[in-house]
C-alpha cells in the first residue's frame, strides 16, 4: 500500500518529503530531499537517469530502503513524471528481487 507524498510539518523550510509503503507487514519509508531533481529518459537502447546531487542521494536512499533487512522480495517503488520524477520522464520501477 502506498501513501501519498506529504511534507513533514514544521515552521522551518521543507527539507524532505517522505512516503511510507507497507509490504507483507513491513514498513518502508522513502525520503526525497527538497531540491532533488531526477529525470529518466530513453536514449536508443539505453535508459539514462539524470539527477542533481540531491536526486542521486534520494535514489541511493530508495535503493538502501529496498535492500534493508527484512524487506520482502517483490517490494517496489514506482516513480513517474508526476510522482518523484521531472516532467517528461519515463516511468521507473525500483524492485527488490531475491530470486536467483
């Protein structure tokens, strides 16, 4: 189950956005840095992920969440141009697959 992206509430400037997902009873929390910019595009037979430093840290954090202890096989995160990626991006799915 995926919760909508929401900003943490405080009077300070927003530093990150978090999304919580639960798979097989295990919660995963994905965090976006406030100034993260991530774009996914196709270039011939390749997929190019372009990101600023905050975007690269954000993607790295997402991958670490999926690699975490107890996260079940099949856990995944959908990123789209209206949900975590820059406008015009191709959709991207990050998925844990422990099958050999």
